[in-house]
C-alpha cells in the first residue's frame, strides 16, 4: 500500500534527519530485524467466560437496586412532606396535623 505523496515526503525527511543525527541507526535496525522473528504473531486474547459471568452478576445487582429504589419511591409517594422550610421549628404534633390537614393542633399551638 502506497502513501500519498505528501506523507511519503514527510517520512523521507524524517529518515534523512535520523540518518544525519545517528549514522549507525540504520545498521542497528538491520541487526534488530535479523534477530527478531518475523513469523510469530502475538497471541489472540481470549475473553474468559468468567468476565461474562461477572457482567451478568453486576447487571442483576444494578437492576435489583433500581427496582428497590423505584419500589421505595412509589411506596412513599403519599407521605406528607411536612412544613415548608421557611416555617419556624414546630412540634411533631403540629407537623403531623399539617399532614392530616387537621386544624385543631394549629389552633392549640401544638401543645
């Protein structure tokens, strides 16, 4: 496969700079190429089934946690949020009366 002319020119310039900087570089590379085996390719990585099993377990845990969260949100949907944050500190009976919309506790001052 050939390179486009511009890329080939850049590579040639790099080669010339390297040869000028270190004249023995070409002979050292040739010696390395003779010693390195050419036919051996790196082994293909094998993904074990344990990795797949681990992903399934983590996925099941995440799904169950999300399901639990959704159940908690739906079950507490009707709970009373209490008094607004700008209200003064009130007793528990006043807060509970606010949820029940009972005005008797409000008129008594929550005592």
